[in-house]
C-alpha cells in the first residue's frame, strides 16, 4: 500500500520507532525456543529456567502502566531513547550471563526497557498521524507488530541451529543501535506534556495487579493447573487489585495513572477486547505449534522454526489487502474476515495427527498468517477513533495490557488443556487436537465481537494539529 499520502513527518517518526522497536517485538517469542538449551548450558532445572521468560513478562507488567505519566514528564523522544538504551543494555548483559540467576536478573532489565517501548511506540505514531491517515499508517506499523511474534520462533530456531544461544540477545545490538541513530535524526524534539503528580495509589494498585495476574498465569503449566495455590492466590489477588484500580480510576478520571474514560468509546473498548482475544489466539498458538512439530512429529527446534515460516510469510503479505479493504469497507468487516481466516486455518491442526501431510498444514499456516496480519490493522486503527490527543497514550496502555494479559491467559489455558488431555486420554494426538479446537473457539468469539466495531469507514475531518504535532 502506498504511503505517499501520509504526512512525511509522521512517516519519519514511524520509521524511526519501528526500527528501534522491532527488537522488542521479536524478543517476545524469540527466546521461547531456547529454554531447553538454556537449561542444559546453565545447569538449571526447567522450573528455574522458565523464569527467563517469566521475569521478562513481570517486568513488562510493572512498567507498562507508568508509560503515560513518564511521557508527560520526559517527553516522548527522551523516554523512547532512554527505554531503547535500557533494552540494549539488558540485551548485552543477557548475552554475558554466566548462570541462570544472572540471566533472569538481566531479563528484568530488558523487560523494563521493552515494557516502556511497546505502548509508547503506538502512542508516538498515532499522535503524529492525522486520523484520516491512520489506516494507511497502520499498514506500516502493523507489519512488524503482527509479524514479529510469529517470526520470533523461526529466527530463534535458525540462530540456535547455527550458533550459541547468546546470539539470541546479541542480535538485538545492531537493531537497537540503528534505532538510536534514526531516533536522533528522524524523531523531532517534543515538549513534555502533563506534569502532574504521579498517581501513587493507582500505581500501587495497577502494577501489582498486572504482576500478580501474569505471575499466576505463568504458573498454570505446573502441577495442579489453575487449582494450585501458586496460581489461585496470585490470580485472586491480582483480580482484586485490578477491580480496586478500576474503581479508583473512574473516580479520578483524567488524573488517574491510566484514564479509563477512553473505554467509553465503543470502538476503543471493542478493539481492546479483541486485542485480548487476538493475544490469546496468537500467543496460545505459538505455544502449541512448535510443540506439535517437536513432540508429535519429532522435529528439532530448528525444523519446527522453519516449518512456521509460511505463517510469517502470510502475515507479511496480507498487509496491502487489509488496508485496501479497510478503506473500502470498515474495521468491522476486515476484522471479521481476518479472524475467520485464522479460525478456518487452525481447524486442520485440530484434525491433524502424527502422519498428516506437512504440505497441507503448511498451506493452512500460510492462510492463518494472512488472517493474523489482517486483524491487526483494523484493531489498531479502531482503538484510537475519535480520541483526543491526550487520550492516545491511555488507549495505547489499555490495549497493550489487554493483549499482554490475553496472551498469557491463552498460553496458560492451552497449556493446562494440553497437559490434562494428554494425561486423561493417554494420547498426545488427541490432546493437541483438543487444544487446537480451543484456539478455534477463541477466534470464533472474536468473530462475534468484531461486529461491535464501526460498521462503516469514517471519513475523518482533517486534523493538522495532530499531523504536525509530536509527543
């Protein structure tokens, strides 16, 4: 899709932000394929090495709610640069780790930088772009956001096949350095916005709530599933804190750490709910697919990564069609079509066994990738329809939290379904079939919820103050 109509300043900001953010996007899944190798090389058990992923996830939960306030205090460019430097530092330290505890600690550093960058990336691009141009801009932004998590295991498998696990982190170094240079050159200096006091009560409620929820969900794969105290206690505590934050934020309105007034927009809350479901479908399936190829089909980590390439290719190729359809139809129908493709293309895996033809499954993965790439553009566009400039950071945080928690919930639920089904039936094939049917169910709910999105394309009035402004 041509980007010639987009404001050049907004396009430069998007290019700089995406160049720096691609490392963080890839990092969300690239390390997942290396847990076995890390366990052997660092001499740690699976329970310990799992914290390499969990610690990163919890660090994200701590920092994401603060991004709106930090942007108001520091300005977007300063915050972006600082977060990118922190992520770069964490990546270098991870590559130098000498033990499991040191690697876990350095992953926290990575997570603190990445947690600030992920919602800020969307905020900066949306605030720089006029509403009428956001659909076209999403064709640029959604490409790495949709493809990154899908390509992560592929790249991770290739790196592990060719070299040491330390390169999983060193690969971030050139990407971050390029991002820093482009940020310095292309992102205009901005004036910090809101300088109000930090909502300490909101911070004390929301960050622990997210950490508790993510921690509880990450423990589900252990013995006892959802019934284990390590799962029940954090989930119950996190839910209680989250409810308390919602009540507090509704009373504080614009002075809250995250202004939940943005959810009064039907388009924003529907997009947020769909981001939750897309996170469950995307990250949940990214747990199942490599395991299917490795456990049921006997593939290596590299082989499993290579077999996931068609899904990444499909995600890359669907971008122009999604933008074309969004401009001529609506966010509603593009989202419906995307989720239908994801669901239909997952069905072959729900019917597959240990000897199903690989060619047919790779074709299904390609179609699944088309759907995943397609749904991101309408959701990311609809989430910001009609919002004021100062509301954009809050919408970015809300949608990011929804996707993060949705992804963790999807992984946790599918891990339990896979384990309990395998134990109950004694058949790994039936266990995978059942887990994939649940993934199809996630997408079915998303199809229905997509009908809440705007039913026809909105012709937004020109907003030169957004196109020319930066934050």
